């Protein structure tokens, strides 16, 4: 098993911890990561784009002019798609873009993303990160100790004070272990894990 340093919020080493090679030593396959990221992005699409067909427009019941004798092209309704302001032919309608991948593939991609951050040296394990009250300035100060311009922080439980403190700080996001996903790991250049979250992470990924 690989050994990682454990630091405090001042970026000072306070110990070491062994991490599971099956979670942090997986060979990275960019194709698998790409598939899972595409799935997540598709599942987040609202799919609410909509246009009206000629039958959904108001009016258009009267024939604009008589069929023959005017010298103009025949027309049956002002809602015709070839008219300005008419209906749309084959336009978008609300739809569901979401799809799913096998659980094993999603777990594998998550392990690959964690392994990538560790191999890059962009993974930090912190012994504890607690805040007595929401304070963005204090949170940003902790990030400056690590010289992180952007970072994903993973906690062992819903830490409301840390989440509220990070909400107004640009470039940072706080997630519980249950919400950890491939897209967010790859989106942020740095990953910070609480030492207490490692067991929960192993229980989730080594099923």
C-alpha cells in the first residue's frame, strides 16, 4: 500500500496513513473517464428547450387570401413554417437526455480519478477541518496555507459551516463522501480528503 502524508489546516505534516492501492493505485484509462463524464453531463441537462409547431400557434384559422386569381402563391394559413412568425418544423421539444452506465464502470472511473490525483501529487489528506461558524475569510486563509487556487474538499459528513464558508469563495467546492463524483474530481486541479473519510470512501468503492 502507498503511504501518504497527513497534514493539518496549516499545511504542516502531522502523520502518515496507508491508502488502498485498489483505490489510489489504479491504472488510468481516459476512455472510461470520458464515458462517465459524458454521462454525468448528459444527466445534468435540463432538456427543456421547446418550439411551437404550426398547430400550437395562436390564430391562423382563416385563409390569408383566396386560392386563385391574386397572382400570389397559394396559402392556407399564416402559421405555415415558411412564413415569418410561423411554426417550426421538427424543432426541439422537452426531452430527457439522461442515461446510465454499469455501477462497476462508475466505481472504476472514480478510483481512476482518485489515482490520477495521487500520482500527480495533487491529493492532500487533512487530519481535520472544522469551523465553528461560516466564515469565508477563514476558509480562504486555510486554502492559502496550501497555495490552492481551486480545490475540491471531501468531508466525512455534511459539514454545514465549511460548506457555507466555501460557497462564496470562487474555485472551491465541498462535498460529502456520498456525493463524490468523477466530474468534480477532474474539474478541480486539487483534491483534499479528510482522513476520517477514507474508510467511508473505501466502503463505497470496494463493494
